[in-house]
C-alpha cells in the first residue's frame, strides 16, 4: 500500500486509483459539444422549436460546453431521455419520442478520434502503474468508446480494468465504484477516485472511498468540485514520495 500526496492532502494505504475519462483523462469537450449540436440540428429539422431548449438541456450555451452539463457528465441513455422529454412536449407519445431521439443519436455519431488525452496524463498513469498501484477507468461513456480511447492512447498496459455506463450501473450510484473495486480485488477504503463532476464525488463518497480528488484542468477552484477532499488543476499534482 502506498501514500498519495496531493497538494495539502495525504491519502494513506492506497492500493488503487479509479479515474473518470471525459474531462479527467480525455479532453473531449469539443467532441461532446459538436455531438450535442449535431443531435439538436437533426431533431430541429424534424420538430421545429425543440432545438434551443434542448441545447440548454445538454449544457451547450453560446457554442460552449458546460463541464457540469448533461452532455458532459451524463450517459448516452440519460441524454436520450432528456431529448425524448422535449420531443414529448410537442404532443408526440412517449414511445414515439424515444424512437425519434434514439434515431437522432444513432445518426449523429461522430468519430472521437480527434479527442486527445490531456497533456502529461499518460506519464502520470505510467508512474502510478510502475509504483504498483492498480488503475481503472470508470466512465459514463460506453464500454466500446472507453476501449477505443485506451487503444488509441496506448493505455492497455497501464489500465487494469475499465467500466462504462452500459455495464449495469451508472453514476452516481455507489455500486459503480464498488463493482470496479471488486474487479480490482481491493477494498473501497483503499481506493481513490479522480473525477471532474459532482457525480464522481457523490458516488465515491457514498461508496466510502479512501478519498476523492476533483480535477478541472487549469482551474482547481472550480465550484463544481465542492465536496472533493482536494481539487487539482493537473493530474501531475498527484504524487508519490
């Protein structure tokens, strides 16, 4: 077991670190913004008037993605339900609304190949792995997209396991964190969570994790990270001594 140092905090007896993907490891804000805008455009063509409120629901305002908004932190299913709800308000049945939303999401799929791993993140993961820590990715994204991200950035030798929102649980259900820890073979109280949203924080706290490190690249004072044990602006602030 190791001690993790992060700004003024020390986390002792750590065996594993569980990390979020979007906004924590992957700089996916532009991709998610473009995806949300394409979905909205497709739906607006079919149902005029639904576009603007749906963009706000996704957390896209003035062509910018809110890192705390639904598109940034929610699963695809949660975003589909939100879209279907706006469609249903136009008088269509819930059954039809869900089909229309799902079709738009399927047609709007963009290749995430342009999304990059945050600068320095790979090196931090390598250092933690070489120190003997078990590493996992726990994301609201799909399992296939997580696997693509791992392969694209050559993380397969560093990440022990990964889990998406399509594997039975979704954030902030603490069962997500517990399931990952069980797969890693560690107790929750010996595992840290690193994430960029309140859902990550609430999930790990309720699962009795060893601690939660909130991250907002470039801005450790982001109010959306309130409740984390410590907040950082770069993954490089996670250190071993």
